[in-house]
C-alpha cells in the first residue's frame, strides 16, 4: 500500500531542529536518503545499521553505528532518526518506539516521503544464464534491447517532477547493465541531475568497462557465487578467470577515476560454496571492496509460486534447489508464519521500468506481459501508478500466500547466523 506523508523540506528542517540526524540503513535506501538530505541542506551525523559486515566501515564518510551503540549514546532529545532500510521498517520502527522515539516527532520513514523507488533496466539482455535467475531458468522473456540516453533523460525529468525526494536510480533489474554501450552517458546524466546511481553487474564480461567507472556511478555491486569452478556452476556461463581479472581492473579504474565509488561484492551462499566465502572475503579485503552475503534465492517469484502450489518446474530450477542452503520450502514456511505474512511488502513501492518503458507489475515477478499499467512510464501519471498499486488484485493474492516475504527471508542475516550457513567463517 502506497501511503505517503509528504513533508516540505523546510518543515522537515524545523522538525529535526538542533538534533543530530542519523539514517537507519546503510545501503541503497540509506544512500538515497543521505543524498536527498544533502540536496535539501540538512546535515547528517551518521548511519545506524545492524549488519555486522558493515561495522567499522563508513558510507560517504559518515560512521555506521550498531543500534545498541547508537541508543547508548543518543536519545530523542539530541538525535532524530530517518529510517531508510527497506526490508525491516516495521521492526525498526518498533525498536525506535521502545527507546521512546516517537514517529514524526523523533523519527520518520524515508520511503513515506517519496512514492516509489525506481529500478530502471537499461539493458534488456544478459550475457549469462544463471540457473537461479529467470535468464537461465525461464523460457519466456520480454523483448531484448537497450534504453537510449535520450529516453533515459526524459524518464529522469518525469521522476524528479513526480517524486522530488528521489535520491537514487538503480540501473538494473534482470539485465546486465554493462552490456548497454551507452551506460557511461546514462550514468553521467544521472549525476548531472544530482541523483545517485546504483549498478549491479556479473562482471564476467570480456568487454572493457573503464568508461563506466570514469562516468562515476555511486554504488557498484558485483554478484558472486563462489571461487573457481564452484562459481561457474551457479554463475552459469561465466568464466572465473575473466571475473577474477575484472576485479583487479575494477580496483585500478576506481583508483584512477573515482576513489569514492562504493564497491560491494554480493556473495550468494549455496551449499557447494560455503568454504569459498573466506577466500572471497580475503580477496575483497585485498581489493578494498565491502563484502555482503545472503542465502542464494531461487528467482523469480513465479518459480516460488510454482513450488508452493506444487506445479512442475524445470531442470534448472531443480538444480538450484539442490544447491540451496535455505530451501524454498523452508523459506515459504517462514514467510507464511503468522508473524511474517502480515508484514508489509518491501517491493510495493518499487517500480521496475523496462528498457522499453513498460512498467512491470513487480520487480520480482518475471513473466512477460505482466505489467502494472498499460501505458508506458512516460505517458502514465503518478496518480495512476499509485492507484494501480493500491488496488492491485495480483498483490493481494501474492500477500495472501505470503510470497511477498520470501525474498526478505533469503536476505535475513539472522537466519544465516542461526543456520550457521557461513560455517565459522563470520
Ligand atoms: C538478477 S541480477 C541482474 C543484474 C546483474 N546482471 C548482476 O548479475 O548483478 C540482480 C540482483 O540479483 C542478485 N542475485 C542474483 N542471483 C541471486 C540469487 N540466486 N540469490 C540472491 N540474489 C541474487 C544479484 O546479486 C543482483 O544484485
Ligand atoms: S506482486 Fe507481491 S511482491 Fe510484488 S509488489 Fe505486489 S505484493 Fe509485493
């Protein structure tokens, strides 16, 4: 449900008054919030994040505090919190209230200031066929192609008009963004309009990508699922040597063009790569990249629904299921539990805009033709998008089945520690 609290930037300054401002969430959403605050002239003191892998690190030069550390040092008399952590808004709001922070007076939810998060798939093609991804496990696809910088600029202008608190644009969803030869221009345009950009790439390409780094994207994620031959199983079609060399190129290009760029390697945990984590972690330390991890999921949600409803699936899906540490059935059971199923949907305020400007029903469902609205993004009004999302029968069914929470379960670091999925490597 899109349920917004628009607050004029000048009123927001008054509400914070002389207190120190902390953003809860030191990832994507948090980066966006940080940038918007800078744009509207509000000073930030730091981030709060419960992820152990981020402790001791900084984002944009601001320290990242564990929640306990924060509450030991600050109260609602000297601090104000802006929650920008997608998956766990309700849980974080509860913790804030337990520490006497009141909604609106002492904390706000960044996502409620803006309407949507924009996932713009600038490339409708991928070079790999990973078995956990619809590129490798789904037979029907949307038409292939790339977004042009001209179209992208029109799209940005519309977003800024419709949704002024937008801080970041993600330039990927199911495609491989580096395949779009105009990506450097697209990144430059994003910077020109004072927006941050996020790229996620398999980095398993022979083409050179120096121009992309020279264009200065804000946040650069590399997807990985192991070392050597293990990596090649679940990054199906990729070559470890190509990937490995590219990591060193990336380090070199960052130093040369854009030392502030945030690089995050995203390690997908399977049962064949659990012991690779430590090697990949050491490599990240050597390269100066942040490492993050999550249980490897099976995508897209269309496949999750098939398994839930006992509909037959194909061989690639079955192979993924065999390699998963957190099995789909287990994730579905957790997502359907009474306390989980009632939680909000993280994806409801995300829009997947395809390279051809179609607006998909949901960024995690894949089947072609499943769109939120008939009109393309440039022709549809923001009110119609909100209306389409809020009166959405497809979302209603998805939530009734608990499917909307399955990927939050896969992303939950607490479950990773509970299951010991990274053995004793943490
Ligand atoms: C489908 S990829 C497409 C973007 C790009 N081609 C890439 O590989 O990063 C989008 C995001 O999904 C994540 N992802 C891919 N396979 C996954 C899996 N099995 N489990 C969890 N996340 C996964 C990737 O790390 C990436 O950030
Ligand atoms: S289809 Fe499901 S996961 Fe997607 S936005 Fe709707 S409720 Fe959320």
